[in-house]
């Protein structure tokens, strides 16, 4: 196959069939003379794509090719995760009905009482859970690496990227009393998705599926007493498929956000600094604005941590306790240009992580009631939807 024939194929072909997975997180490496000719060709393609200017203005906007690849990867990953859930239920129950002698309950005595426990079935179920988590981790790691390679991430021009990596790596493992949430998905900035984090994430997801399936089994047994037990057991297949697909969707979505967030944040903060970098009143209220929508309390969140760190660095701020007085009251007394800048800051900080929390929506309702927010709820929702679909975050 000639170079031009390969170049005419989609980028997904180049990523999947040419680039080894070990190279996908290192798309900016120079050629290694020990690699084969196909590896040289793949790295040459990725280098050309990296050096070419992005076809869109900043903030980061996904190109048509990147959209197509991410959509294809997402579809493949969700289907595979759903099938794993269905297969897990089938492998759990069908052998028990086909070979019941292998799953007999064993009598165990506790404090003089004898109980019959399905020890074999429990051990068999634990093995299946381990295999399911391993497969889910594998397909989601593959999806993440493909998205990174398709978007040439990380990009070499981000001079502070290594600094961000070290900071967020420490923050993601740091436990604070005010932060009760485990680092979301356990994903580090390289998007390498540490297995301990993903294993915990998918284990919790399987427990949700087990709980939901048990509720369904109980409801079916109560409503349809004549339904055979195998039918009731296998009725949980759609539930496991749904929870697995939903968890994989979260991972793919997080990977896309981590690709888009660094450039988007850098451009927004740079623009804000050009406009209001010398306004001392605006500078003094930046951290209070972040505290108001709880960005400072969510530093386990990669996008929020990076946003806060970039603001601190660009505006040369130091972390401090919030100033006395309610933020909304001080915002009312601020000049119009300061209010507009802080409004943009609040909206951007709420949307940049790819989801609007209930607390953020409640804060925005408070500001709208006081006439301090010019953006409508529908407008903020459109910004969030555009950002999540890769069309950029324009505030």
C-alpha cells in the first residue's frame, strides 16, 4: 500500500491499524530508527497533523474528522460495554440451570446454627465480576487512547503542560476534609486512566446494576408469580447493559473534555486578563467568584483545577480565605465592566467541566432573581450543549 493510499484513508484507520497503543499517548515523539516502516509512516502522519494549524479558532473546536472518530469510538465502546453486561448475566445464570450439581448450597455452622449458603455461586460470581471489570477497563482505555491520538493530544505547544500534569496528579490523590468525593473516574491528566480508579468506578457501577436488578426481580416475582425463575433472572440483562454503557459514556465524555479543556481555558483566561488584568477590584473578587459556584471546593475535578490554577498564575493571585460579606451583595456594588467580567467567569467556570451541577444552577437562579445575571438559563444550557458537542465554549 502506498503512502497516498494510506493518507486517503480516515484518521481512524491510521490510529487503529498502524499506531501501536503504546504510542497513542506519545504522538509528539520523534521517529525511532528501531521502529518498523508502518510506525514511521504513522508518526509522520501524526507529526504533520500536529504541525498543521487547527482549522478552527480558539477555544478548542473539534474538526469534522475528530468528530467522526470520537462518534465512532463512542458507539463502539458503548455497544461493547452493553454486550459485556448481557454476557455477564448469561454466564452467571445459564450454567447454574444447565449444571445445577456444580452450584449446590453448602451447609455452614455459625454459633450453633446451620445455614445453607451458595458458596460456589458466590465465588463464581466474583470471578465474573473481575473479568467484567477487566474487560470494561480495557475497552475504555482503548477508547481514551484513540480519542487522544485522533486529536493529537497532548499538544506540544502547551509550554505549561508538564506543570499542569504534576499539579493535578498531586491534587487528584490529595484528600481534603471539605472534599468527600473520590477523584472522579481516577483519571490523571495524561488520560491514562489508572486501573485502580477505573476498577473502583466500574465496581461501584456494577453494584448499582446489581441493586437495580434485584429490585426488578422482586417486582416481577410479586406481580407475576407464575413467571419462571430463569426468566426473572435473565430479565436483568438490559439493566446491566444500561449501567455498563452509561459508565463507558462517562469515561468517553471525560476524555473528550480533557482534550478540549486546556486550550479553551488558556484562551479564555488570556482574553479576560487582556480586558481586566489591571482592574484591582476585579482581581480581588476572582477567588470569591470561584468560591461562590464551588469551583474551589472541587479541585478533584480536572477542568476546575486547571481553570483555578491558570487564573492564579495569569492574574498573579494567591489563594486566600473569601472576603467578608456576601458575594452577590459586593457584585451589586461593582462597576458594570467588573460585573460583566465576573459573570463571564462564573458561567465559564460552571460549564468548562462539561456538566452543570444542581448547586451551579441554584446559584445562577439566585443571581437572576437579583438581576445580576444577564445570561438566561436557556443560553447557559446552549453553551453547555455546544461545548459538550465539541463546538467550543464561547462566553
